[in-house]
C-alpha cells in the first residue's frame, strides 16, 4: 500500500510567496540560475571544440541547451512512493 502526502497546496505557496521575496532570496535565485546556465554551456563548448564541430552545430546545441534550461521545473515530475 502506498501513502503519499498531499502537501500544503499551490494556493498556500502562492499566497505566501510575496512575504518570502526580498533582495536576498531573489539574488540567490539569480545566482543559482546563472550557474545552472553557464556550467552546461561550458561543457557543450568544450565538447564541440574537442570534436571539431562546425559553428552552426555548436550554435544549435547552445540554443537547445538554453531552451531546455528555461523549461519550467513543473514540467518534470518524479514520483516518491513508500514501499
């Protein structure tokens, strides 16, 4: 039998969001976003250079990398279940 916690709900999170947003939390989120974008891009550029890939293929890889980084986190779901 599997029991999953229902959680607090989206309305609760959206209602409390403004009181948790300040310069510190927004700047931490921005720094995290910058690191999440630049790390994979450096790997892509390194692989493209070592593989002698043409510039147009490298640019398409970067475009797809940036596009996939911009997808909302809610589009990826994982299930946690107790066994």
